[in-house]
C-alpha cells in the first residue's frame, strides 16, 4: 500500500454502494483514474466539477484505488453564470472525459481547467470558446487553417500561446467571433 497526494477534478460519480461511491477523477500527476471514496460522517459528499486535493491510497492487489482526506478547493456553480458558460464547461469536461487516457497526466490541460474553475464567472464567453478550442488543439482534434485570414491568425495565436494569454485578445471582430463560435460548436 502506498499513499500519494494530488489535486484532481471530479468528472463522473457512480453510486456503486451507498457508502462507497466510485469517482472518475482527472488528477494532475496521474491522469484519469477511477477511485473509491470512503464516506466519513464529517466529510461533505463529492459532486462533479469539484476541484479537490486528496490522498490516493493504492493497493497492490487491487486495480481500484481509494481516496481520502479530501479537501474541496473550488467548484463550478452553474447558478452563478450564463447558460453559455455552463455549456462550454460541460464541453471541456466531456472532451477530457472521453479523450484523455487513464494514467496519462496532462499538466497543461489540467492547469487550463483549474484556471477556468478559478475564473469562470469573470471570463468573457468568447474567451471561454478560445479555451475550449485550445483544449481541442492540444488533443490534436483541430487545425489552425481557416478560410478567413483574421480567424486563422486568432487560431494560430490560440495554438501557440498559453491559455492565460488568451484573455489578452480584445477587440476581436464580430465575424471572427462568429467563426470561432461555429468552430467550437462543431
């Protein structure tokens, strides 16, 4: 048995047993893992979209690991934001959930989601789409080629820049914003 500490974002929860729910967690250091959470009376129940810090307890004989000493750092609250922000965040998590392999850490993607969780209520909707496009580019699902020259320049900036630099884009023409939204929703 080994114990590791890491932070993670909860992607999915299955009610396996009443006391011991299964959680699919995207950990920063270990990638996506299914873990079992032991329920303590004083501990708050977990929910999807929580950014947590916990201990991962590995077992030699089992493929299912346990998490404990869980602290919730941030969470996404859909009641505080526009519908589009919730839609974009769901797309981001669905993309991570379906395309990142287990035990495959991706620090840039994790840090990007962490940044989004910390700032989602202050992020302009087009910037959220740019973060989503950056994620898809990191996963190799999108190219920077586009028929409109301005949109192509923006896509190249998204591809080459850090996710934190995306909020520096201001005064994007309406046509380019429309193209970006259409690309992200396709």
